[in-house]
C-alpha cells in the first residue's frame, strides 16, 4: 500500500487517540486531521500545481507537523527553514530552491518578499485526507546540510526513498503501536526528525516534542520520566550531558532506546543500559543522503558487544540497503580491510539539488553481485567483519558530527578566512569536559580579541558550527609532506 494512504488510514483509524504532545498540550488524531485539512485547503487556493517545493518554518507546534503532511497529501515537497539560523542562510536556501510560498505558524514572521501562509490563522474546513496520486519519484523533502564553499547543499529525498526507510524499519521488526509514546527531540532541519514523527504516526502512537528555548537535556529527561515514554531517539551527546545523573535515572517504561547521529562509545552504552533495563538499545547509522538510517546494531546488556577503539559497531545493512567498503580505486575490499563505506539501494538520494559538480564526486556505478548499482561514498572510514557487521573508524575527510548535525569543517574555515582577510585557519574537532564533540579553531596569527570574529561567524552559520575554543599560533606545524599537521594542532587544542 502507498505510504501516504497508510498515513491517511492511521489518522482516520486512531481519531480519538493522542497524536502529539507539544508545549504541554495533547492533540488527538482528529485534531491533527482538522489542522492538516485547513492548511491543505489554503495550499490549494494559494499555490498552483507547478509549485512543487514549499518552505516551512520549523516550529514546535501542531501546525508545523500538519503542514508537512498537508504538503505530502498534495503531492508537494517541503524545505524546513529555521528562524534561529542566520537570515542569509535561509535566503540562500530560498534562492537555490526558488521558493515562492512559505508556511509559517510563528507569531512574528521573519521572511519578506514571499507569499506567507500563516497557518495558525486559517479558517476551519471540512476534513480532506485523501492523498493525490503522485509519482513515487516526486520529491518528499529537501534538507540543506553544510557545504564546502560556504553554500549549503540540498539533499533531495523522494517519496520512494521515504517509503524505503519505513519498509526497512518494518523489516527490522521495530514494534511500535497505538499505545506507544515516542520522543521527537530533533529539529526539523535534521533528518532524524522524519522517522521520529512519521513512523509513530503510521502506527497510531503519540509523538512528544521539545519546545524551543528549553534546556534540552533536562527537558528530555523530565519528559521521559514524567510521561513514561516508551520509544526515544537520542544522540550520544545528550546522553553525555545526562551521564552525571545516571545514578538517579531509572526508566523502566522505555522499550526502545534508539541511538543515532554520532559515534556511540561502548562505555556510555553500558552505563545507559542500567538506566533503561527493559529497553532494546539500538545503534543506528546513516547519512542524510541515504534517507536517515542505513544500518543498525542491537546492544546486548548481558553478552559481548562488537566495538572498535571503544566505539560500538554500527551493525549490518538495513533491508533495502547494500553496503560495501572500497579503496581509493573504487575496488571492493575484503572482510577486515579498512576503507570508505559506500551505500546503495532504494533509500539513496537521486542527487544534490541543482549541483551537477557536487553530484559527480560522491556517486558512482559499480558492478556488484552481477548488477550495476549506483553507490554513494559516505566519507566514513570503516571495515566489515565476516558476519557483516560494520566498524566505524572515523572520517576520511574533514567532516564532523556536532550535536548530531553534520558539519563540513571547511565551511567553518571558509567563513573565518573571509573575516580574517584569508589568514590561515584550521577547524578541528575536539571534545569538552563532558566528552561531547565541539569545534575548535586554530588561527595562524598573534593573539587578538576574537569577539568580532565570533559575532561575524554567528551571522553566517548555525549555532552548532561556532567554534567553542580558539588558539593562536605564529606559524602552523607542518608534517613531512609540508602539509599542516592537524594531529599536532589537535593536541595543542587539547592542552
């Protein structure tokens, strides 16, 4: 059955069940249907069929989630915009996608020169949940991630890709039902948000969201405990923040603890498992380009767990995804050899939006198991054991995961150089006292007041990309190849 017909059926079937808990208020599936319908009606009135991509301001409310579903039922795609990001970044995304219309539930609008549909002010209308017949290769959403030249790059995900991840979750017997209470803690500009709300809604479960402006790690814990949540998608950095309270945390109602977006230290998994004695702890891996998740590994509380350098295995390929490890010549490596992890299958993005040059770099075709398949190079250094389990060993390039968001370190360097008149700078992944990943910036210069630099960077990049530590060196160390020695810089940053 079509994914969106399944969603329609679920909304109708569970009309009297709670669908969302946002900002302390429960909304039923019937409430959801009413909001979807009035937004859908406004889309029909105010846009034409050729307008396939619509912007949505990513707020934490029933209108924003309803707007996503309304667009899907209309056969359109959404691009999330974050009002807390620099206006220039949102303008860049709007320019790249030629967005004309934006759905916004904000009390104070922040965009100009566009058609704004204020979703909180729409009149009621009859319920209309019948999805339009739409080709499966039509876009479902566009997410913009950090780009190497300072320009965000758009990852296109179509309706077939989205169906693929839902089918993969079904195949791994991810048992969510109408009695479950599921956490959605991710910003809607982050791909994990998709599975955090879509899969529960397909099952008639209730989605619990995190209001903006709260201290996230403490609010998440209170929500898990007070509302007795049963399913939670969490990032390791949040668990690191909570770690000091693990002796006080006891969540017997949690049946699934899904860990995602960052490398998962096995010692953190062991400590967390004591807090969630009845939960399946599943380590999930996947880039945005392969529709959220590509592999999974179930942590065992009582048996041996596979790991490499203290990092839990990212497990086996999910149903519908093929995984290989290649060398620099695109040759498939045997078990145990280190190389670049590559992905193929139904979930793989068709392309980067409007970026032919970028599309030539990570995608390639390979004859694999007697079939020509299109693969994506993840940039992750991994190896595969004989049982098919994958071990993550770090990044091949200079990308990083900061608070679950993927960051190109070269973008941080680009903006810093622009302000510093192209002084030599190097962005470095470092860890703070809580063990969470942050960005440090080394500057080849005598020391100066960095206030203006940081203010400039805040206008150009989201908060999670702003360096937390700066060091100044009169000259950068070089290695034997006369290249900047990043390992030495990282050690200086730690000292």
